């Protein structure tokens, strides 16, 4: 599986109208959904999603091992990667 697939763009309306095609296309490409011309979501193959999540978890564990100071763990949370607070 190539993680650097090409990006294919669909507006929300187009993705809704062609949802089966969008899902099929997500097996080979990164499908980016736009709203008012701006990217808002990505549809990716589930196997790729699992690999990305596993990779992030492994990197997170390695990061925590490298810190060395357990008192810093209380301020770190992998879920912060996925929060809406930027």
C-alpha cells in the first residue's frame, strides 16, 4: 500500500451524488472533500487508516519513552492529535 497516493477532490454535493464511486476511488487515492472550495474532510481506505493510527500510536509510545521524566506524562495525551482545538 502506497501512503503517498494522489489526491482527488470532490465537493460535498458531488461526493454525496457519487458516494459509491468516491468510496471505490478511496481504495487507490486520497479523496479530499471540499466545502466552498476548501478541504474539510478526507476519505481514505480503511487499511490505510489502520496503518496510520498504528503508526501514530507507535510513535507516541516512542516519544513517551524518550521524555524520561514521568511527571510530564500527565500533560500529554494522544487524543489531542485529533481534537478540534488548534
